[in-house]
C-alpha cells in the first residue's frame, strides 16, 4: 500500500512541477517579465491556476497518508545492540529494573572487583 502511494506522490510532484513551470511569470521574482508567449491567454491562466491548486491539495493528502502509514507498527528500538526492550514505561521516580548482566557501563568495565576496605592515606 505504501509503495503505491509513493508512486502516486512522485507522479503528483512531477505534474505539479510541470504545471508551475508552464504558468506565466508575473515579473516580480527575478525581474524577468513575461512577454507574449504561447500561454498568454486569460483562460489558460485560470486552468493552470486551478490545476495547481488541485495538484497541491492531492500532494498534501498523499503526504499525510504517507506519514500516517509510516507511524503504523513502529516499535521502540534500543540503540544498544542486544539490550532487552520493554513496551511498558517505567513509573516516575521508580528505580530502573535490574537485569542480570548489568548496564552498558558495567559491561564495559569488565569483571567486578571487591573492595578491600577503606584506604588510609600514608605519609612518606
């Protein structure tokens, strides 16, 4: 479904670009005034203006549909490889759940060492 909407979206983009480029310049942007051309009649301007509005509306609709489809089946992922993911959020103020392997920092430290007790500074 998403691939079909992407193809329709891209076709709308190309059509919108073409319709906008066919429109007569008002001469305000770059100072390039539009003289007499093959698209200089008033009726053609109305058709192109309406076509631009319809294509822009369809572009907006397909953009919304693509963003909605992208949100379906999205699951939270961990940035740490191999870390367990849980779908239930933790309660505010509650300590994080303890796991058998410890956190990432504990894994990077290596095996735990047992302290031998408080150390008293020695004078020399």
